[in-house]
C-alpha cells in the first residue's frame, strides 16, 4: 500500500515547512501565508486547514496520513 503522509513543521525561525512522503515541498513559508499556501498549493482547505494550523499552534508539528479512513480526527484533539 502506498503511503500518503504529509508533515507540517514550524521551524525555529517561525516559518513552516511542508513534506509529502519524506520529500520537502516547501520551506520557509511565513506564518501569514501558511493557511493560504496549504490550501492553494496542496488542497488542504477549510476545516482541514484549520486542523493543521491548530495542531501547529499546539505542538509545532502536524502529520496527516491520507491513507487512513479519517486523517483529520484524533482523540488527542479534544
């Protein structure tokens, strides 16, 4: 089975990076453009974008595994 894992990471300088299946796609995305970029470039819009941004606010990292049935639900989020 092919993996479809996205990782979003807040860097020490306050910018963000995006990795898909281990391949760096974007680096140094400014915070003010993060939600726009992950929607327009990668298709994570609306609630998906909110989920990713909230996880980044909490821990500085968000992993989304699109190969699972409900990638945007975690019992840790409640």
